[in-house]
């Protein structure tokens, strides 16, 4: 699912960056290539990062599922 329409960032990309240690949405965006543009998605992106960092069992990372299928 798209999190950031302006940059075209998907939830899987945000979670992947969170797994690498990024703790804030702005830093996640910068590591993906471009910082936030309109900023409307930052709260949702931050929630994804927080869930990923907490290891929330209710939100499995899509990339993990894709890797298992390969």
C-alpha cells in the first residue's frame, strides 16, 4: 500500500528502513531518496516505523512474507 503519494513510498519500504534502524519518518524518507513533500503522511509512516521497531505481532512485514515465498 502507498504511504506517501508524493514520493511513491510503500509501507514495505518504510518497514524495511525501520528494520535497518531508522527511528523517524523524516529520516526514513531521506534514506529512501527524498524527504517529505506535503507531510500529510508522516504520522502514518511514523506509526509503521514504531510498529516495526516494537516487533508488533499484529503487523507482519510484507517483505518477510515475500521472501518466504521465493
